[in-house]
C-alpha cells in the first residue's frame, strides 16, 4: 500500500498566495505546509512510498522532492496532470491508477487534519473503498455530502443535495484496497470521459452504482479543514499547530 496525495489544482480562490504555489505548499504552521502535514501523517502510519499528483506549479513540488524525501524518510514519486488547470480531479486520480493498484491511502492536498484520520481508516479496513466521514459538524451547501443505506453502503456522494438528508461530509481521505482498485480505475475513466469537469467523488458514485463496495468510517470529533479560500487558510493555521 502506498500513500497518495492529490495536489494538482490551481487554488484560484487563494490568490495571490497561490500565484506561484499549489495549495498543498501553503504554510499552515510556521514553515510547515499542507503537504508536510499529509506526508507526516502518511509516514506516521507506516507508509514509505508516497505518490503526489501534481499539475499547477508542479515545479514547486518537484524542487522540494529530495528535501521532503530526506525529512520524512519516504520515497516520493510525482505523477503529472497536464490537464490540471482545465479539468477536475476525477482525471487526476485516474492518472494515478497504476500507483493505487496495490492499494492506497489517499488524502487531498488541500485538507488539513490530524493523523487520527489515517489511523481510523486503517483500523476499519476491509471494504473496497472506505471514506473518512465527519458526521458531527453541521453541513451546508458547499460540503461533499454522503448518504448511506441501512447496511452502511454508500448510496450517494455529491455536493448537490439537501444537507438535512446527508449522513455526513466526506473529508478528503480514502482507503482504497487492492481488490477494488481496478474497478475504481474503470469507474474513474468512465467519469472523466463523460465529463472532465467531474470530481473523483463522482467516480466513487460510478463505482458504487456498478455494485462496488463503498463504506464510511466516522472520524469523530476532530478539528480539520478543507482549504478552499482565505478564511479556510486562517482556520488551518489556527488548528495545525495543535496536531
């Protein structure tokens, strides 16, 4: 199993901070970046090989690759998404299909959370795809919301639903098991070919609709944030120093 970080997006709502940097390289605790936290978490649970999908300002990540490998004692590989500024992230995840074929612990490169999230996913491993879910916070329109059935299987994952009907919010961390990887790659390809502006979560929906097992793991009461704008970045800087 590898670690996998999606860090290809341009982060337009965070300009000018992201004029020259991807969101993953924004500092949130002194010089510690969002990517640093992701790598620290993934290596803390024993993952020694990590793939980062890069796109916008990819050279900024590449220039730090050797230093990051030394700091975290990890082997990093970069997968380049040449459509990162045109297409959405279903394509980004599909590009890493060879890397996640043997299983992966995936984290979004714009999510700041403690290592307890990774530990929760690994403690509950088994399903083909296991999603980390916040079922504590109050939901609004922007969140990636999920609905599960009585047996715990994913029925719907989308931002486009009434928050009152959702079980919780997907926080951008997934455990992909080897026995689901091939079918997930196929579902992701069908998703981006249908519409390259779709999210990788739409690929999860396609996978579930085809009969694939997608279940959820509650992260409990955890301080975390998806960094989409400057208010989110300020929140990340409030909480990251406590991890």
